[in-house]
C-alpha cells in the first residue's frame, strides 16, 4: 500500500440533501478474509442483538453510538473506542458477509447511531444503502477499507475477478491494514468526541504496539516455512500474501460463492500435485466437502479449522478479537506447512482498551 493511500480517509457522510459527499481527512502512516457461509446464520443474530466494548445499555448515556459490520472490524473499533462508545455489530459472526442483507429491523438501529464503520470495497452495499436511507442528520458512514488502499492496489483474483468490478475486500487479514483501520476509527471517534481524543489516541498507540509485536512474531515464524503456499476455502488472504511473501494458488469459493465446477476441481487437484503443497485449508465454521475431496485425491493434508469472520473463544476472552482470529489462523498455517510457530505462540493476543471486555455474538 502506498503512502498516499494512508494519507486520507474517504468518509461517506450520511444523507445530505439526498446525496453522499466525500470528505478527506489526514490519517496516520502505516507500519511495515474471511468470510464464507450461509446467510441462515443471521436468524436471531441481527443488528440490535450484539454489543461490544463495555457498551451496556445502562451505562451508555452520553456515549457515541456506533454500528459496525463484520466482527473483525467490530473488534478493531472496540479496541479504540473502549468504554467511551456503544458498539453494535450488524453482521453476525459465521455469516457470508458478501451476500448478507440486513433485516428491516436494522433500520431502527441505524437511525440512532452516530457513525457506521464498514469495510467498503463493495463488501456491504446492502447495509450501506439501508444506512444511507435511515441515518439521522449528521451521522456518517466511514469506509475503513476504501480509505486504506489506492485503487491501483486493489487485488482481483479467483473469487473476485476484475471484470465483475468488485475487488478482494479482505484487507484486515494483513496487520498493517488492520492498523490503518484502527487509525481511521481513532480519527473519526476523536472528531466526534474531541473531549476523549487523548483516550482514543492512547488506545491506538497501544493497539499499534500490539500489532508491531504480532507482525514481528509472524515474520519470525514464517521464515521457518519451507514453502508459503496457500489453497483455501475462501479467498481472504490476497493482501496478506503480498506483504508476507506467500503465494495464493487458489480458492474453492468462486465468484458466485457456489461450489466450483468439476473441471475447476480437477484443475486444482493437478495444481496441488504439481506445486507439491503439503496442506490445504478449509473453514471450521463452513466445512468444504470439495476441498476435502481435493486433499484426498491430491494426497495432501486437509486442515479444516481456519476461521473467517468467526472470532475464537468466547466474548470477553482475549482471543475473541481481531488479533486472536489472525493469531489462530497464522499459527495453524505455519504448523500445517511444516514451519515452527514458536514465535507466534509466544505472542499473547489481547484487547488494549480499558473495560473492553464484551464482543459481539
């Protein structure tokens, strides 16, 4: 990602005379996916049910009211906002965020919040449309991902072909982009709540320190992997792979989020054999019989425990967080590919904001 992409925040303001306006704000320079599933997971986990960052209803008077979309973004924003904000996650964990459409009841929540933090990059268009139609005057939609990357750096690949116009949106699997998201949250919360700007800045600094530690542990462990090659259930690691010198050779979930054709499966089996990939990776939440079949026919290990947007542990646990999610996945990848994950295992995931004990779902 270029310096230019970190030097602005594209902020989409709510309804202003029936149109969206774009405003640029100065952001911090940076240091240095996934999704998948069945929309039925959203049944009772709709917008109004999930709160985070110590945002209990009894103590929320006077706090900024924030809505977020996918769980990793909710976690990042909660680590910056801490106990000074009330956060509600709209997209339930374990839901296909690419096809998710909020229930009409989410309009009530969106009419009350001050800011909606979304990823952008065409990931949550139905939620953005619902927010734009219902948010109160002066409320904002902040596209964290869109602000953190220049268009020339968009990744188009297996599940996100360029001709369809939707870039791979999974920036948050790369720690430096996650840090950029945190900077965007800090700037927006500070703009809306200047009395607590020092608090948000302190939380960001602590988050940056943690991300730096995590990045160092990742690089140390990754150096021990003979070949950093990925074939996954969902195409969530394109930006991570570029920054950490991994090769993504394929993803099972194609652009329409259906199973691949028999011809495509046969091609992946041959590719796995030719590449001599030691392991391929599926999702713990959304098992892939197709990927399991590829593993058997190619004679390689099938590891089906990766997580996409579903945070590990239980709400309140240190690992139930963005960094906990990434830590789990990268330890799993390192060990399955024959590397030494000692450095990664020595890193302890944590939440940095005071009273930041509750997470969505």
